RNA sequence: GCCCCAGUGGAGCAGCCAGGAGUGCUCAUCUCCCUGUCAAGGAGAAGGUCGCCAGUUCAAAUCUGGUCUGGGGCGCCA
C-alpha cells in the first residue's frame, strides 16, 4: 500500500505516528517560510505543514504544489499548538509535519473550484463529472447510496428473498411509456426494448414458485425529464406470493424503517395512511406533502345558492369550488396576485379567484358578487385568518380543481417557507404516507377510452368488481403508493392471478383476445399453469437516496446523469454512428443532416 | 409541443427596469513579499466578441424578435 492512513481519519490518538498519506491538494497557504497544504482524500481533509527547518527538500517541493495535484506525503502526526486548532474540520486537532513529498501527477487549473464553497452551473459539473465527484459532498451522496442499497439487500436477504436478474433486452409492450429500442442484427427489422420495469418477468417468477423475489435493477423510459426523473433509473423491484395488500404494506414499511434505522440512525414512526380519494380531497394530489397544512376546503355548501357566475356554473355542471388559505399571503402585491392567476391558468384552470382577509373585511375582485353569508362562509370554511390570502378555483371538472390547487398549495408552501428545513436526524422530518385504494381506471380524453392508472395486471377490489363493465370510474384497484415529503417513492399492487379475470379486464380495457395474445401471450400462457396469488412493489432507488440525502433532484445521487434534454455532456452521448453500423442493423436514418 | 427562470474574463455574482467607452465585487491564475495559516495576508499583473443571429437607435451587455444551451414546471411518465 502506498498509504498508511486516510487523511480524514487522523485524530489526536495518532499523534507521534509517522504516516503516509495520498490525496489531492485542496488548498495551499504559503507563508514564504512555513507552508500549509490541506490534503484531501475520500475521508476528508488534513493539514500538512512544510517547514524549511524540518525538511528543506520537501518544503521546496511544497512551493510548487497547486490545487488538485495528486501527491503522497510522509510525515509525523502532531497535535496542533494551542490556538491553532481548527474546529471546523474533523482532523482539526492535529496536523502532519511533512518529511517527504512525492508528486504523482500535476493538474491543470480546474475549470471550477473543487473545495466546495460555491455552486457551479450544472452542465459544467457534468462535463467534468470526475472533478465534480472529487467533492466530498458528492462522495458522501454516493456513499449514502451504497449504504442504502446495502441495507435494502440485507433486509430482503434476512426475509428469505432471492435476488434474480431479468433481461435488459426484451420485448416492447406498446402500453405505458415510450420504449428505448435495440435493433437486432440477426433479425432484420426487429427490435428488442429496454425494460420499463421487470413487471412481467417478476410475475413469471411467482408462477415458477420463486415465492419471494427482489432485484435492484436499471429501468428505462423514453419520456421527458424532471428533477425526479431520468431516462435510466434504478428500481428496487419486489414480488411475493400468497400475500394480500396488507402483507406487502407491512413488509415494505418494515423495510423502510430498517433502512432508516441502519443508515440514518432514525427510528421512523408508523406511516400515515390515506386513501386516494382522501388525499385528492385534502391535498389535491396523490403524493401529498403533509409537512405543512394549507389543506383544500370544499366550498360547495358555502356557495350552494350563489349568484356568482363562475361558482354557479362550476357547481351546476357537477364540478367543484375549492380553496386554500395561504398564511400571510395577504401581503402579496397586485402584480404577484396577477402572477398567481397566470400560474393557475397555465395549470389548466379557467381562472383563479383570490380574496385577501383584511381588518376591513374581504378584499377581492369577486367581493361585489358575494352575499354577507357567503363572505363569512368562505373565510370560515377556508380556515382563513386575518392577513391570509384565500385562493379559490372553480371548475366543472373536479380533477382540474384538485390539480390546480394541489400545485398551488405546494408552490405556496415553498414560497412562504412553510416547509421546515430537513433535519435528517429528526424522525418527524420524514413524512411517509401510504396512498391506497386507487381507482382502477382513468379516462383518456385523447383516445376516448378507459386506461389503467397502474397497469393491466392490477387486482380489483372484489366489492367493486360489479362495475367493471358498467361504470369503470367506480372500480377500485389493489394498488398502493408510498410517498415521502411530496415525492412518489414506490408503486405497487396485488396482481390478478386468475386467467379468466385477466381476460375480463382486458376486455374492459378494449383489448381484444387477439391483441392480448399478441402482446402478453406468454404471461397468459403461464397463467394456465397454476399461478399463485401474488403482488409486489417497486420503490425508486434514486428518489429514496435523493430524499435521504436532502437533495432536491436525483442527479445529485447519480454518478453520471443526463441533462434535461437527455444529453451527457461528459461523453457527448447520444452521438451519430457510422453508416456501416446502421447498415449492419438494417437501419436507415431519416434525420435531417446536422448543421 | 407549451410556460417560466438563467446565460457578463477560468468560477460565482452585480450592472439591464431607466441605452452613452467592458464598469464593478468575491474567488481562481501569474509575478513579487511574507515562518502559524486554515475560504491566510500584502503589493502588482494578465485575462472578456456581455451564449449566438438579426432588428431598432447617432449609440445596445442593457430595448425588440428569433435561436441555442442549462435549470424548474405543464403535457407525457401502463
């Protein structure tokens, strides 16, 4: 070994020891005589002192060192003189008196500072990701990811699960997200698809009797990116046989508790549970951030007899009038209020009615259309206090009302500082919520048909089976999500294991037996051979780690992520390929030539 | 496909609303000084086609249109 210790591991106990350290020059403080180097490795920083009187040769070399040179230092650990201790670094009680230094390699001046005192534009960080990953912060994130993945594996190992790999080159299924395709050289004109999830394979494991399966696996979806979405991402894929909804919920909750205990030393309380309906009614979204209040209020009763046209027509057409009360929102300027109206329109609302609760009563563009009872009822039902701002959305479509107010609630929560800063050691900082009883179907306006909210293999709650053909909106599924602080962390369901039942569902989805055979024939065939009752869940690893790390986007916990336009500034991928390569794959590009 | 924000020496920002010479700040870089600093300090220097293209104007970093890149969001994401 070239080194005896890691820089960041040295402590007072090491005083007197001769050590060999390898690392990068974090900073240099040259006093002409004595020269200090902060040496950095994965474990952290340590101060190295070069004194001309102690080691003249090493001191000469120290003068030539620059940021990010990779070096080895041999020296003696000594406790620092009184008054020179640095409490801001973990090794601050000691320093290393250099006796010799070896320069492994010099470094050009880096394109951005590595010592982590200022943010850098992300595209630059990604182009030089290897330098970005030199930062202790990024290394800590990757280390946390490793720790979480390890804890997950230990948990499932201890519960009798077996990790099995599934193919990366598989068959395209036209539902769901767009696929990434892999052309076949051997089969002209045919394509493999990269998996959006190993869904069908894990169900086949259950048919096979493999009982308890899990896998930590890459999945691929060709959709537009977000802070919590990358085209390739990692899932913890889990499936179990002979279980119902409660069994999966219990075990998964136990898993999260075990990971948080092991990795963050936090003992999580039992997870909150909300049905989908309750979540939508109270928070307007199916991934509620319950770290703050500002819940939606239903004003249907208040405005039951209203003359105000926007409210009247919304209620008459079977829609809803809902509000939120933004604490302290009354201080917004007219311009800011106009901005909110614009935001609401952008989100799909016809408009947004605001009403400020002032000492002189309501101040609102709607005020003249309201009766006294309505004014009182509005403030009361919205739980608004003086100084608050009530935001009201009315629409003939309840879904629009929820969507707009749900989004505004999240934005207002952030803008008005209602979301407490994450205190990672506080069990109360982690608001896990189970969302259950999802509707089975959602209406697809564009295609004028009913689509599954989860996927076509999702089980149906028996009591609602009767509506499968007559009233799809009333069918409840055996699907569930875990959300954490407003992020969807996991999705799962109990599956259909009965072939006849599965065919009935396909039929309700408008999938003919021929189409079903074409797309999922291999699953249906498998289901002829004694499939067990089964179900599972698939938490997103990138999101879990990002939340645990306190990051607001998953790129911070992925070593080599892509930009929002699906580009990797480091490698330049995606890139053009030779005509010959295309020919071999029986492909011809129709893309216009590059400028 | 759509909406919003940003792009100014190597990094991070201010300047833009209200047009008047590339003006400023912090850090980095280079030279010199300095034996206890720790985001060292002091003195000096070098470094920019204000993302790009067009328009308005006597004059554009600044106003207008377009475009590219990055970020946040809507749509999309079974």
